[in-house]
C-alpha cells in the first residue's frame, strides 16, 4: 500500500487552485462506504474507530459514511428508520454516539491519512424534522396543499422546495454545509440531481471559503429516472450538468447495463460501448464513481457466478478510469445487502477474503497514468473485457492494459502487446506475449509497457 497516497489528507494532495477546478487525481483513489449502524454489532462510531487500521491496510483513501444525523420517527420504514429520513441536519444520531464521538472518529481517520466524506441528504427530510416544524413553507406541496414528496415509494420523507433562493432555505443549507466542512473532507450528496444545479454551484463556492479542498460527490441517477421526473415537470439534472458543480458523479448512467449483463439480458459489448462513450460525452476531466455494489444495489457476490469471476470483476472495477468505491463487506464477499431500516450487521464470516486482491489492486490504482489516460474498453467475447489506458502528453507511449475473464474461464486472446515477457502487476506472475496474443488461465491480468 502506498504510504504517500494514504497521507493525502495531511499533505493537501487533494487541494485545488480554483473553486470549481476538477480533481482528476481522484481517479487514483479508493473510497470505502460504511453504514455505521450495521458495520458492527455495536453499530457505533467507537466500534468503527477500532476497525480503522484494518480498513486503512485494505488500501483506502477516504471513508464515506452513510448519513450520521438523527432519523425521524414519523412514517418510519422498519424498526429504526432510514438514515436518509433525516430529522436534523445539524445534529448527530445518538444511536451512533455523541458529537464528541464523531469528532474522535474523524480525528482517528485523519491520523491514519484517511479522509472523511459525509453523506448529505438535501432533497428531503423526515416528516417530523426540525425544518418541517420550524419552516413549513420550505417544503414541496401536493395539489391539496399538504407536504409530500415527488417519488411515491419514498413515503417516509417529504421534499424540500428550492424554488425561491430568497426563502431562507438556501442560506440555511449552505451554512450547515460550511459548519460540517470545518470537520469533514467532503460530501456525498444524495440524489443531487433533484436539487437545482444553481444551489450546488453556490454551495460549493461558499464552502470553499471554509475548506477549499472539499471533495464533492454527486449521487447522479439512472437515465430512466431523469426522463420520468422531467416528464412530470420536476428538476432532474443529467451527469453532464452535475459535473459543473461536482468532482465525481456516480456511474448510474451505465450501471443498468452492468446489472442486465449479469442477468443475461444485455451484451458485454453494449456495456463496454457505454463505458467508452463516457470519454466523449463528459468533460475531459470527468471522474466517475466506479462500483460493483453499494448500499442501494445488490451485493456483487450475489450476482457474479463464481469466485474467479468475482476476482476479475473486482480487478476491473479498480482498473476503470475513476474513483473506486468499496462497500463495507465487499472484501469478505458478503452476499447479503444490509437493511437500511433495521439492525442488520454485515456478515464478515463468509469464509472468503478478497483483501489480498484489493491490496494488490490498490498499488496499481496509484499509477499516475490512470489519472490522465485515454481510456478504451472492448468486449473480446461475451465473457472477456480488454481495457487499455494510453498515456497522453504527460506519459507518451505508456500503456496499461487489463484483461478480465468475467466468466472465470481463461483462453488465448489477441491483444495489442508486443511479443515478449511481462509481469502481471496484480500478482507478479509471468506473462508471455507471442504473435500478438497472450494465454491466461482465468485470473485477471494487468500489464504495463511502452509502445515501440
């Protein structure tokens, strides 16, 4: 594991000269998502502190915490309610600990060179939130005048209305962000496209006065979700818009193709083509959040057919151009997604361990070529992806090539590699290229070389 990268939050590696300048160095980083309630049997900040050394040694630059604020009681889903039904943006959920405990957690992260990313839920609150009680005019109203939400299945929350920048809501929300920015290192903004882009641009500029190195991650949304909401007359921004204010967007624009490929209803070629299109439909400095699973999606170990295939998908996720996300429990190949609404601890005792793979892949993730490459992905067949990072002016002629057998089966594959002997950067094993082909046994292969 690279000690230099892991000290990033002390040395200011993530600093930027301009407020809205994007940070392509995030393409070399790994973020680890934690749901504190279900991360351990105790479900507390203190228990998470005890696990930080293990998380750091896995190869992690940042930890993203699911919302740590109090959960509303009205219309709760499950026994404990969703952390996304926030009742007070300016307080800490006593279920997890005290404000002092939270501060100790953030300090412990920083002591280990790990940044803290807070999950911010600004589209909605719980129906019994502080804002619903003290500022009812700040909320969206149904045709009958009652407060409600625009997404019917989210019946445990009510939506905020950002339509009037002078109502006081914008100022309140931005001041809240500025307060947390004095403690944390960045924000993951829940369903950010449902909040006006102008708000996020203003918020970022204001937060930069407190923390100019603040990292902004947008939970951007699926194309179908964008179209459905726009058809109903609601604000819903596309990724290309969100990059005006955010450093990172989710890769939900292509995630449905990944899911459908695993189900057998989409081709690997279609998925590869969608990844490639991101190179020209987004700004040159775009950063995508690359993940196989998260708190809203099924565990990869449930959808991927065998361990060898899971190793390949994991390697591909690190190899991709973007910020790599690991959801806590993924390193143990946990196949059950913890409930958001009840006490449901991660199953760490699966008998499977991807940690050695992740540590090896983390070393590769730090290759500076990944931050500035021209990236292409090609499906060689319905089970094999070929990815290539080509160096630009900063790394002329440099190539990082990855071959991923997503079915877990090997073979002989044609690849644009000059004949010779190479080393697989993942495990140090020898790889021989002859006749512009290499033979693999089913494990992922990543090679680095220069074009002749």
